[in-house]
């Protein structure tokens, strides 16, 4: 069984949302607050340590209720059930989508192709625990009998972005191990990382679901050659481990079976940080914190599965995203994290969201006649206020923005924290209220400047305020966005879990490489031919 195939725009509820949109599109957010003194309470969800305020949006309770009708009409509940129970909802790749099982505490059988995956998950978790403990405690040693000081994650896309973002976000909790990431096929990247490392005390983790990715294999080969300049072939097994579904390929690379951490085809690359792909996380913050991280995600999974749609955080954020994407025709949404720790969060979300929902063919195989996946971008606040906020405040584009912040700072510096959170709150107020012509006139003597100082306001924001950045709360936050992406894929009637769009470029890169390395001349257009020729004339290193 697969997900229901239903063009959302031809549902009854979509029609109702459309006429509702026509009715309210010229209303301002401020006017909603003037009319309803309970608005903030009505449009805020308090759940565990999360405070999610979606009242500063161009919508009202009726909008939410109409979206709920849509979700019922397209049978979201049934889709959620299929998602969590291992239905092959990744139909184009004929796979289940079960990253949620990696953080589940359920014991009941969960079968994929007749195999109970709970046992596989338990085994790998034990292996991660034992391995991380031995490295962190120093009982596992390198080829000269020294404990490890550094860990290098070699991977790209989902085999890099998730672990890298989580480790950076949780560096407050890190132990003595230094972690490094090599992802780009750009040789300068790997060289910059290697120049700081000592082969005697460095552990290398090759992370590749397929173990066929050009970037990862090139980097792994380069690193192994660098390692072998000092060490011997038999030392490789002490310093190299791999995470992959492709045991054969890993073994032919020279990694022993015991050093392979398996993963499964029912875990998508961009959702794989909960699996053994997260081993670098477990090494960096310790297994106990890694478990808390999984636990947090599991709490959000339960909230998502069990809460009514109108109080369900991922569902509400998904609907708001669709509201701006499909009714207001917004092209992008930004995510601003008021924590420097989360400076990689938007980059991580770009893959999670855009690789999932950047699709233009529906579940019927037909071209969609409506807009799908939004462009996601962002940076931490307050830095971004001094960079691109000008455009959000006064530009011509409507950019709905998620503000993510924490009530407590990790080092407890109250002065800084008060200033940070004042900015966090004030920006959402400023974006909503703006500054009218009349107000500007009152405080401005220079007539010429008046129009430039007007802020239209009415810019929508969601505020996600969390008690404290911990492994557990970060797990909840990531799972929240994963489920938002899922719900939007269901509404847009697309397959969110394949990524055929990245294949064509990969293939053509190999053809161009053939032209460059073997002097062959494959058939390209004149621009491409000239670029290859020009590169070859200049590349003399
Ligand atoms: O190029 C896209 C992609 O397939 C991602 O979906 C994936 O996370 C990444 O490449 C890396 O793939 P692998 O883990 O198989 O090396």
C-alpha cells in the first residue's frame, strides 16, 4: 500500500481555503490582535519545553479549521500511520521510511520485508555504545598504542550535514575528542583538515549509505594514502571504520567486517543522523547524550502521532508553510536561530526540506499544477539582522520566517541573554507592526526621507521558544521539521523520499571528467566544450 493519490487543489477543502483566502487576504495581522484579545493564547501551543506561537501570521482560527478539513479529506492520519509502521511510502524507490523507528522505544515487532527491524536497531545501537565508550574512555587505541584525540567524518549530504550540524549545535556537551568533517571533493578541503591531524591519534569514519559517492570515496582514498605514508596496511583496521548499507563495497575498500556499522535502505540519507550515521555525534557528546537526543526526537514523534491536528506543532507549521506557498505565492521561507550554536541548522534543513519536497511530478506521475517545496534559508540572529533583514522588513518579497530561540543560555550570561532575546522578540513585533506613514511623519522633519522610513509591516513569523538547548530539545526540534516536511509532501501529493534530481548532474560530471582526464571529446554544447578547453589550458598544477 502506498500513500493516497489526490491532487490537493481539486479537493473540496482546498476550494474553501481559496475562498477564505480571498476574504481575508487584505486583513493585517495587527487587526486580528485588535479584534481578539485571546488571539495569542488561541494560536500558541505549549508542549513540554516548547512554546510555539503562530499568532503573528496572516490567518485566523478558521484558517486552521479549514486546513484541518483538508488534512482529513486527504487522509493525513492514515498517511502518518503508514509512515510510522513501515509501509513503502517511498514508492519510487520501493522502500519504507522508518527513521522514526531508530528513536522509538516500542518493543512490538516492526517488520520490513519479513524482518523485525527492532532487533537490527538494538544490535547497532549496542555496537555504537560499545564503540563510542571505548574511544571516549581511551581503551581503544591507535596503531602506536595511543588513545584517539581526533575523529574525522568522511561523507557528504545526509552523511555529513546532520552529524556536522548536531555536533556543532551541541558543542557545549562535547568531550575531549575533536571532530572534523571532510565532505567536498575539493581537494583543498581534505588537505586543510589533514594538515592539523596526527595519523597516530586520528580515527576516520567513512559514512556513505551507498558507498558509491564520488566525493566520499575520493576523500577516503586520499586520506588512506596520507595515513599509509606513516602507518602500515595492517594498521588501517585500527583507524578506519565505515557506516554503510553496502557491506561488499566497504570490504573491498579494505575495511574489516567488524569495523562496519550497518544501516538500511529504509533510512533515507537526509534522515540518517539517528542511525549509525550519528556515530560521530555519539563519539563527540558521549552515548548517554546521544540517547537523550534520540529520546527527544521520539517525544516529538509521539506528539505528532497522537495530537489533534489543530494542536499538533509539525502539522500546524506545515499548514502555515503551505498557506504562504500556495495561497500567498511566497517562494521562500527563512529560519532564523537565535543561538550561535545552531548556525548550521538552516543548511541542514535545506537538504532535509528541499531534497524531499523539491519535486514537480505528483504521485500520479503527472506534472503538478501548483507550487511545491519552498526555498529554505537562514542564518543565526542577531547577525542576520545586520545582514539581510533589511529585505525582509522593507523589500518587495513576502518571506515568512521561523524564529527559534532558547529562554536560557548555556553559560548563563544574563546580560547577553536578555539582549539576545529582546532582539528575538522585538523582531517579530517589528515585522508584524511595521511603521506607518503617520508615525514616520511625526518623528521626521526631513520630508524627502519620509517614504524610505515607512515599514509596511504585516510580515508573518512563527516563534519557537524552547527552554534550553540540550541533546533532548535539539532532537525534538529536528523531528519537528522532519514531520513538517512529511506533512507538506502529503498535502502536495508528491513523493518526498527519493532524490532523482541530483542524479543528472552526477552523471554529466563523470562525462566531463572523462573529457578532462582522458582527452576524450564527448558531445557537448559549444559553451560546455569551451569551458572544458579553457580549464585544460589553465589547469597546469
Ligand atoms: O546526492 C544526494 C545524495 O544521494 C543524498 O541524498 C545523500 O545524503 C548523499 O547523496 C550521500 O549519499 P551516500 O550516503 O550514499 O554517500
